């Protein structure tokens, strides 16, 4: 018996989800065996799979059954694959949709912070749309606030308001409110400083303090919290400049911390630096159980073919080890195994190119096996 046990709620979801989840579990089992930890995984339904199962049972169709939420809340961590697919694109009002499962579980777990690491693998430089010399040393972490700002402010729309429209009184008026409380900023910024202190000791707080009051408060909070972390070299950057710097000189960044909308946009921009969707993991942390998932979707076009890239799922496991279980040594081993897999030329079809020998193009399960083989 292992000396420690962690309960993982596993949510394979739809499309390639079950295929890549199998590799995530394979890696977890191998890590557990090496570090004397049992990761007890229990599958639950989410997304289209949950809609189908609840429909088949004659229940109200739902993308997040109550049992799933309860299991997730009770677990030590949640590992999700992806949801969605053409089978569930019913746009009728009130119809259950797979993506509702994602929103509901994020809310149910009280997740308020999203992490998106972007690491450049030398072996995959050709896949990036940027010039190889710009990608030197790229290894950054975007920390995005997840529950405040524009997306959760008031959204209003009125017709015929005085003075609206071109030169007159007719036309619509729309308004979205950007709203932040100090504590929402504090908890995210403090987390980001702690992460920077554990990484390369640099933090860039991104705002639009020359225009927005929420940003001016954000900046004040960031400066105040920064005083608690004298070893972290902190700077502020306006979001327009940050979006430029991310493509002009991405190697300058270590941890970037920012509010919800800016983080949404910057993390997608940053994800393109690597050029390969199959490599990007993410984590969402909050007051309860944390959730780890690949950044890509359910890839219905390749589902069932055994060719999906499992590395984003495997790198989600790396984040879980690091941030839920403080198993940094195991996380580093896993990161090194992925690195070695790529350095030795092993590819799934999405990251292969003309120079990849045919016998180095692996299916999903064989890629997972390679990572396990290189664990040590
Ligand atoms: P997608 O990320 O699923 O796929 C985009 C392209 O990338 C496809 O060509 C796909 O084959 C490829 N791809 C993605 N992941 C891959 C992997 N691991 N290995 C190899 N190739 C991979 O995005 P999409 O096609 O826009 O969406 C498909 C479905 O996924 C939709 O129903 C969408 O709503 C859903 N979706 C879910 C999530 C999530 O669960 N978090 C995120 C995005 C999209």
C-alpha cells in the first residue's frame, strides 16, 4: 500500500477526451508508483456524455449531473479532458449543451484563477508562427483572474435612449460594467507573486491604468502585495504594450498576472507562440478543489482514431502535481520526460512535419507509453 492517497475526479467528456484521459491516468499511475502515492481515479460524466446518459435514464438532460459536481467537490483534484461535438449542437432555447457543464463545474468549485503555462520546446520551434530566434527561452505563466471584471459585470441594452445613435436620438445603447473588489485582486495577485517566487522571480502585472479605475486599483494592490515579496522583480505593463511584447520579445516574461478580459485575450495570444494546440495545459484554482485540463477542445474530427496528442492532458497532470499536491520533484520529472520524448523525435501526427521519420509518428497510447518510459 502506498503511504499517501489522493482522490482524483476524472472527467473524460467527449470526442478524444476518453483517449487522452487514458494517457493521463497511465502517467499518474507511473508517477504514483515512483513516489509511493496512490492516485485513486474515479470517472464521472460531463458534457455530451452526461447529456446522453441522463437522457437515456429518462432524467432531465444535463451536462453536469449533481453526482459529478459532488464527486468533484469531494476529490483532492479534478482532471478534465474536453467536452462538445457536433452531436450536441442543438441551439433550441433551454436545450442542454456540453459547454454548460464546464461553466457549471467552474462555478461549483469556486474557481477564481486560471493558469496557462506557455513553454517553448526546442524540438517544436518550427511549428511556431514566430521566427525561431524570438522563441529563445520562452517559458511563461499567465495568471488570469476568472470571476470578476467585464464578463461578470452588469450587461445592459436599451433602445431609443436620448443622444444615442449617429447624430440623433434614435438607436441602441449598450453598456457592460467592469467591476472589481479589492479582495478579488489581492488573492490572484498574491498567488501570482508566490508562483513567481518559486519560478524565475519575475512578475509583470498587466493593466490599463492610464484609462480604467479598476486598473488603477489593480495596480495599487499589486504594488502593496509586491512589498511582501522583495525577491520578486515586479513591473507594470499596459495591456496594449503587453500584447505587443508577447510577440516581439516573449522571452522577457516569467509570470504575467492580469484581470479576466485581458487574461482571456493574452492567454490565447500566448498560446499561439508554441503553435501547437495539443501541447497546452491549463489549471483553474479557487476556494475548493482545483481543476486541470488541456486548453484544446474535444477534436471530434479525429475522435476514435487513436491519433490524438495526449501531451496537453499529460502536462495538465504535471500542473496538478505541482499546484494541488506540491509534488514539485515529480512534476519536474514529468516535464523532463515530455521534453525528452520530443527531443528524441517522437511525435503525434499533429506535431509531426516532413522531417519526422514515419516510425517516429506515434498514436495516442504509444505517445503516453514513451513519456512513461522516459520518467526514469
Ligand atoms: P478543438 O480544439 O477541439 O480542435 C481544433 C483542431 O485542433 C482540430 O483540427 C483538432 O483535430 C485539433 N486538435 C485539438 N486537440 C488536439 C489533440 N490533442 N491532438 C491532435 N489534434 C488536436 O476545437 P474545435 O474544433 O473548435 O472544437 C471542437 C469541440 O470542442 C466543440 O464542440 C467545442 O465547443 C469544444 N471545445 C471544448 C473545449 C473544452 O472542453 N474546454 C474547448 C474548446 C472547444
